[in-house]
C-alpha cells in the first residue's frame, strides 16, 4: 500500500492513526460475532482482499481462534475426470 493510499484510507474512516483504524476494525469484527469473512472486511473498510485476509488472520491470532482455510473457487478445484470403463478380461481358455 502506498503512502498516499494509506492517507486516503485514514481520511476516509476519519481516523488519525493506524492504531485507531485497527481498534475500529477489532470492535467491528467483535460486534459481528464470529470470524468475519475477508469479503466483508474488504467491502466494509475498502481495503484489498490481501489486506482483508491479513486483518482476519491477525484477528484470529489475537483471539486464539484457528484461521479458517481459504475457500477455493471452482476455478481452482482439481479437475474431475470421468472413470474409464474397464472391459472385463476374458479368461485365457475362452479367448479365440
């Protein structure tokens, strides 16, 4: 995040320091109940998805909670190949 972007983020949330912004995030996340989704964090605080994941992970670490595994979209799911039908082998005595 560039210096200008940091200043814009602080101005947008009407905070003077990063500490105050983090305290606001912690209060918001605690009031939501449970672990906030990175998508919710990114939308509410207008931060990148990467920043949202870092904030969520820090929140979990501070509260001694396990960090949820990332949800993989179908785009990253392993491919599923159809099973090939296997022809049964005939016993050697029945072969022509």
